[in-house]
C-alpha cells in the first residue's frame, strides 16, 4: 500500500500497488483486515512508518514498513 498523496502516486508508483494516503488510513482499516501480508511504503519511509503504527494500534499486526516506493519497485516485475 502506497501511503503517499494521490499526486505523488500519479507521478510514479509500484505496478499493482494501491494508494491509500496516510491521512486516510484510520478511515480505511477495513481495507487491511484479513490481508495475509501488508507492505506499506512512501517516499522516504517516514509516512509508511506512521501507517504501520496506526495499523498495529488497530490490531493489524502483519504489517511491514517497506520504506521507499523506489526500493519496493525494484522487486516488482
């Protein structure tokens, strides 16, 4: 899940990723329920770290902070 703004997402993103901006995470918790693995990422890793904390506080513990979208992008073909 790319937690950057929609404008950042549109300027480039990981193929197949979903954009849920950080400020919308609390209202979108249902989108994360029952997911086997969740990787959150952003531009620098700071917002994805915050997203991971929000999700974990909501009881969603299978979350990995993937750091930057550029880093994650190198693993997606």
